[in-house]
């Protein structure tokens, strides 16, 4: 992955001078001094998202607390002709929240109200800074839940989920974010507001809501989201399948789907990941296993026993063993909570293995999982890297975690080369370079390998319709530029 491109410095305004000439005062007037950061030591926190290889600090960070403040902030940016980028919790893994050429970062974590929950019509209205798990907790005991549950559920925001069309373990059966968003309110780059969709099941006209979900901040900034609520299942079973090899575990994944069973979740951890998670959480994962599968089925109690026997038989046919079987009526049973805490906190456990890691987000057809896992292993050996794997096996969304020390330039280079080869192989076998974390700045070079020039031109036309001046999330997603500003003040840097 190469460094993000910038436009020639000679054509760009001096952003620092703009701040000194009154732009900063306008931001403070719009949102209050307590909601503006501009000191260098404060800005370092916002120099990157989960993609730690590319870093660049914004010149100013704004925290609007209301929709009116968000609109006012964007209008100030528009009038000054300066670039701005939205940020949620910063859990994205592709540099989507990177301030490529400096400018303004608009952080939405203080717009955090759940505005409405309507159980009769099965929807909720939320602000973009609402953390995903907050909605889950607000619905506890109601008989309903919000289905998309990214592994970063305890930190990621619903606005960020909309921006990247996030998935999660339980979206194998229930669908990703776009399947659960009924409407959005989008503040466009000139400060005007566009409302799409609504609380009804369908609306006439073009599906602009579906277009906006996954826009990665290149259309504007989402200020409200209407999400669909799903009814809780009557009961469920969660299994821990233990295997001697990754190949056996991945063959089991295909076997379960081929049998006509659609699990609620189907997650895999390899040995390196098992040992890290077990050391951190002590759930009882077998540290000698080559791989484990967390297999979950849910629905009506009457049909679960038959599916449970079928799943166990498929595990055995592939040389595995069902080591744990958790029967549940709600998702509050201690053992159920423990197994999913271990899975969803797996990335935090990586800190026990390495000072830095880079997580990829490729997708392959399920039948290609054995091949891509072998390819990942061989690539790690080729570049002298340890690579751990924990991922959404049911839909082929892999997350190889490359372990390295970012203080060592040679290791950074090796990680970039290895990442590129892994993602290229995903494309070669009929997959894609992202399943839920977006293109950001990291993967723009892959877009011509996934789309024709005509496809990319159509995408650029759509982006320019929403964002004609290119100042909202410049140099993201599409590989044809987008008007970013080169930093003029000393001490700033952009690396990749």
C-alpha cells in the first residue's frame, strides 16, 4: 500500500494561517471552546485510526454536540474552502478517518443520543456517536435487538458502522448494516441536509439510503440514522468445535452451509489467536488445537435439536470435536457471555504478542478459505512475520493480523508487502479487499483491479454529485484524487 497522494502545494491555502486569521474563532463560536482541540499535543491522539501505518495529525478537531452545531461546522469549512474528515471511534482498519492533508477533523462521539425507540414499528432513531452496544443495552429485556454486532461493538459508533457498512459475527444470518438501516439524515459538504428513507418499510424512488451506507464519509456526514430492530430468537445453541488443523476447520464451514444450515454466527480462531485469547481471558480454549470454530444456531426451540445434531456430525466428519455446547434462552448465560467476550475482545489480546499489528479485511468465497489460509501462512513465512487469524468464517471475511514493531522500518515494509500479496490473492480467487472496514486510504490502489474504468468513472460521478468540491474526506476510497491540502506547518507528516 502506497502513501496517500496529495495535490500540489502551490495551489493550496495555508491552513494554519486561516486558523490564525479567524477560522479557529469561528469554530469556537459555533461549538464552544470545550469542543475544539488545536494544540499539537492534543491532536496527536487523532493522527490515525486502526490502520496505524499511515499517520497525519489534523490541524483542528471539532466535537459538535448537536445537529445544528454539526451543520454550522460544515458550513464554516465550506465557506473557507478547507478540507474536513468525519471520525467516529476510530476503529476502522483502512485509514478512513485519516486526515490525509491536515485540515479539520469532525469527531461525532459527543452526538450520542438515542432519540427514539419504537418497538411497535420496530425501529430506533439514533445520533451518529451512539456506540453500537449502547443500543443493544437500551433494548435489553424488550424482546428486540439491533442485529449488526461488529467485534469492536463496545467502541465503534453507529455513524461509523453506516460509513463502512460494518458486519460482525451475527450478520451471517441477519445481514450487514445496510440490511438494517431504514433511513439517514446526511449533512452535505455545503451544510445543506438530505433526508433519505424513513420509518416505513419501503419508500418510492431511488434507494439513496442503500447508496449512502458504505460511502466512507465521501458524500457528507451522517447526523441521524433510523435502524431496524429485529425480534430476539426464542432460543439458541452455541458450540465450540475443536480441530487439529485450520484446513479441517475451514472445510467444516463449507460443510455446514452446504447442509442447508445457516448459523447465526460461524467464527474461527487459529492456534496463535487461541493462545493469545486464552492467556487473556481464560475461557477454556484448548491451546494445543490447530483451530477452533464458534458455531451458533438460533430460532425456534422445536428445530434446534435436529440442527444441533447435524452440526455436531459435520464437525466429526471433518475430524473435529464439539468440546462445549451452550444451550441458551437469552444471551445472558455466563458461559455464553464469556465465549463471546473472548471472541470480540480478541484484538485486544494481540497486545500480548506484539507491540503493533496490522489487521486486514479481505473476503473470499467460503470454498476458498482453506486456500487463502494456506496462502497467508506461506506469506508470513516468506516475509518473516507472525500472522494470527480470527475472522468471520461463515461469510469468508478474513482478518489476518500481521504482527510487527512499527519502530522498525524494515518490518513496516515487510508488513506492507505481505498485506498487498494477501489482498491480491483474495481478488485472484474471486473475492474482494474489504468486507466491512472500507477502502479508506490503504486500499485505493486495488480499486482498478476490482472495477473497470467505466465503473470507477460512474462512482466518481456519484461522489462528485454529493461532494462537488472534494473537500469532504479528500483522497479516500477512489483512486482519482480529491482535493486534499498539503500541510504547511512544521512537524507534520504523512507516512504509509
